């Protein structure tokens, strides 16, 4: 009610200010064109310099964003600062940062490193209807506009505004005139196939360029007497450039958008002004061209300066116009300082409201800033259970209500995951593995999961696990896991393989745990295993079995498992077992029964200064059996794990290892790469393994080092480099995919 009364007062004041001077109503039309949209800001700058008021405004795609910002009351200079300082490329990645994931999800991401959104239910395979979900783009738009998805009619903005999208079902243009401004902007700029369509009033909306790329008719319908239209469409490329599927699809898209633009140009009269910045050859997806596009937009507008100046008003009238804009815009941009009286969860998933409320971190009675709400929304999205998460304020008679909307993944609730790795040192066999997981989720009220995994290649494993959260906040859990694994142990003398053992093992674990923070867990349980070892000397195999209890502790907030620049990862695993093992390396080959205590400690930490990162690695393993052979061993060898040695070349139950790694982000600092880093790295390493505890001696440490180039991408890490050791071992290594 307060906003409506203020709006009416402003209308009365504006009518009084302009009643003495009758002038034509000016409508501004901004077309779509991706990154080239910065040209629109250059045009706005010229309009403001020449005191040309805009009474109505509409846009398509990037034009809808710039038009919406101007309608909200931002000046051209403010939009320029926001738009050119925003990393728009981030809006085209919905990958949850590793640091934001839970401890359990981090471990799964590290193993199953290939990005795959695929599920199976109702007897069919399901995939999303877009490569990206649009979550990050939505947050980017919300952050840059300064809005928290407030609702209202767009006629109530500082300048009446319309956004144009396309109905995916009918291909008709859809004019959005009310609701969420951020949602309207996003719908108008939703690239079909790349971003999932936006659901608006029962319609699936995509980029408006197909339906109406330059909505002259929309602004005329609002009441504009004179149109200023800005066309930043792309030019068609020559046949010599149509050499790929992507090029052909881009050409087709350009044809469709240009056709809709040409239809709108036919509506322009001799009194209207068409501005065409020279951006036709520029890329719509390369956001580094935005500063240049801004200049070209400004230059193009100045070419029409004589016509534009005919629409100019005097200084006093323009100041009155600007004051009216500022007063209205404050109702939208500054109207946030109200406490929340209620939080409503519109939860279209099986995740409990209790967990959502706990994760959101906002309570009734708080005054919620845009930054705090964005953090809460991001935290819920980082649960990795949703396709989209958004929030909005709704003002009611009782006060301000925060409405949180969560949408379950449309390709769930059962999901596939894939992992791949390959490593070669160009001397012995390469090591490759392929991982597949299939998880059935939401099997119980608290979020029970049945997870099945298959690993093929260098190591072979098949496992099934039931993971059962014990409370709605998923802090406590229990799990039961069965697995069968086949693994080769290789023993080397220098670079020559002297012995190879094949281990086949069945294992069962039952545990109960506590996620004491999102980044960490503690678990207690019982474990049992049975298996055999075989090689050419013992083709029938040497059997073994053990059972006992275990304790696990973990904390992990690294930003990357392979090339971290911040955070720490620490794990402690302790097993107390009753073992029945063969005395493989002792006379008699008699069965040996004894208790054992196995302890494994691992730490990796990183910090960075600018483009320089410093990484520390330390690990320790020991088994408290001084007699007999233990099947519970540790391995050294491979990239950043005694880099001069072949992968897992050193095997023993007692291990000490440490490394210091320096990484320089050559890609961002020198080459200007923004999507992925390119590291130039060097390491100093020391470690060894021992068969018996009494043989452990720091004087036996092997010192090693490496030089490498590496990168971390959405498909996983990759590196190539050279490693050497002080005992003469050396290796050229190349790996793609996970490497731990």
C-alpha cells in the first residue's frame, strides 16, 4: 500500500512538472546480441549526455537486461560499471564449487570426475532439457540488479519496462510485463539447448531473439510516439566459414533472429531513429569484447546526434525527469530494510524442510540483506539435490515473507555418475580406470540412498552400499557396504618389475557416523574381509581373512583435490583387526594369527598469493605387526607421490611421505585464460616404504622432485611433466582424469 501511494504521488509530481511542456513520448528498444550488448550502454550514455528522456523501454535477451537495469533507475555509468566488472562467463557454469560441497559429496566428485547429468526412472533414461540449469545465471542477475526477486507490475518501475521471450511450444513472442524482473531478464536471455527453459505462467520460455529480437511493436503499444531502436544483430557468415555443426547452428540462429528484427524494422517511421553499432562481426559469447562494444555503441549513437538532439529537453526538465526516476527506483532498490516475519518453503523435492531451514541460516525476525540471502540460497543449492533454488520477498499485511523455492532435479531421483583416469610414464604399462555409479536416492523420509559402484581397468571393484541419515538434518548416519575388489601389486627393482601379485578380496563394513560440520565427519564401525593372493609361484592362491573395528575422521575444504589453491584436507583412518594371514615371505608358509593396528594419516593444504599457490602434502602409514606379511599396505610412486617413480612402484605396510609444491597460474597471469587455470608447477618430495617397522629409518628417505604443466577443468585434471629421484629413477608422466 505504501509503495502504491508513493507511486501515485510521484505521478502527480511528474504530471505537474511536465504539464507546461508537451513533448512526444520516447520509447527505447534494445535488441538481443549476447556480449555485444555492451553497445547498448554506449547508446544510453549519449542519450543522457544530450538530455533525452526515455519514457518506455523494452528489450530482448541482453537487451532485456540492459533495458531492465535502466528501467530500475540505474544510470548509464552505473550499468557500465556493473556490466563490465561482472564475470559473465560464470553464468554459464552451474558446477558447485568443491569447497561448497559436503564431505561425502566431495569424495564422490573426486572419484566420478566426468560431468554427467543423467538419471533413470519410470523405465527410461532421463537428462535435463538444457546443458545448464541457469542457477548461477539467476544469482548473477540478482546480484547485478541489486534485487531480491521482488514482485510487481513493470509499469511501476522508474521507466515502464517489458522483456520479450519466446514460447518454446509455439515459437510465439511472449511479452513479460509483471512478476520477477530477474526472472523476466533470464527468460528473455535463455539460450535454447544451453540453458534450461524458464517456466513462466505455464509456458516454457527461451531467448526472445527467435520470436522478436527488436520489440518495436511492444514499445509502440506502450504509448511511445517516437522510437529509438538499437540493432546489435550478427551478420551471416560466408560459406567458407560454415565448416562445423556449431557454425551451421549459429548461422541458423542468426537467420531466425535477423528475420524477426527485419519484421520489426518495417514498423519504424521516418520520425523514428534506428542505431546500428558496428558489432555485427563480433562474437555473442566472448565477453572480453564488451569494452570495445561499448565504444562502438557510443560512436554509432553520435552518428545520429542531429536527430537525437531534436528530442532533447532543457536542463531543468531533464533534472526533474531524473529526480522522478530516482524516487521511484528507491522503492525497488532500497526497499529491503524490513524484518522477515515468516519463511515459507515451496519445496518440490524430498529433502526435509528441517534440513532446508538449517542450511538457509536465516531466522524469522532478521533483516535480511541481499548478500545474506544469496549465501543461504547458494548453501541450499550446494546440497547438490536441486535443479534450481531461488528466493523472493513477498510483502503482506502481516509483514515481509521470505519465500524459498526448491525444485528437484528433473532427471532424478536415481542418478548415474562417471569417472575416468589415465596415467602413463612411457616406460611400463599405462594405468587407466573407468568408474560408474548408480545411486537411488530419497528411499526413506530422512534421505536414504542405495549406491552401487563399478570400477574397471587398472583396478577392478564392484560395491553396493546403503547410506541412511538418522535425522532430518542429516547430521547422524549409518551405512553398510559390501565390495569385491581385484588389484595387482607390482614390485620393482629400479624400473624393472620383479614380482606381481593379484589380490582378490571381499569386504564388508557397517558403521555409524556424525557429520560434525559440512566439511567433516567422524565414523565408527566394524569391518571384515576375506581374500587371496596369487602369482605364478602360487597359482591356487594364499588365502587370508580379518575382522575388527575401525575409526575414521575427516575434514576437507580444499578448493581442488589435484591443484588446490586454498583449504585443507586431513584424514585419519585407524583399524584394529584380528588377522589370519599367510607368512608369504617367511619359511614354512604356516598360517599366522595375530592382532594388528593399522593407522593412516593424510594431510594436504594450500594457500595462494595472487597467482602463486603453495601446497603442502604429508602422509604416514603403519601397521603394528612386526611379524608376518600384511595385506594392508601403502603405495608410493607417480605424480606428486615420489614423481620419479612409476605409479605405485613402492609397496609396504609402513610409509612416510612429504612434499612441498609451488604452482604459478601461467594461464590467468600471462595468457589471459579465464575459464580454466594453467599451472606451471614444481615439487620437492621425500618418502619411502618399509616392510618391517624396525627397518623404518629417515636416512632411507628417497628424495624426488618434478616440473609440470597442469590444469583443472570441468572434465577433471590433466598434467604432463618430468619427475626424478636421487637414486637415479626418473619418469616422464602424463595423466588425464582423477589422480589420487
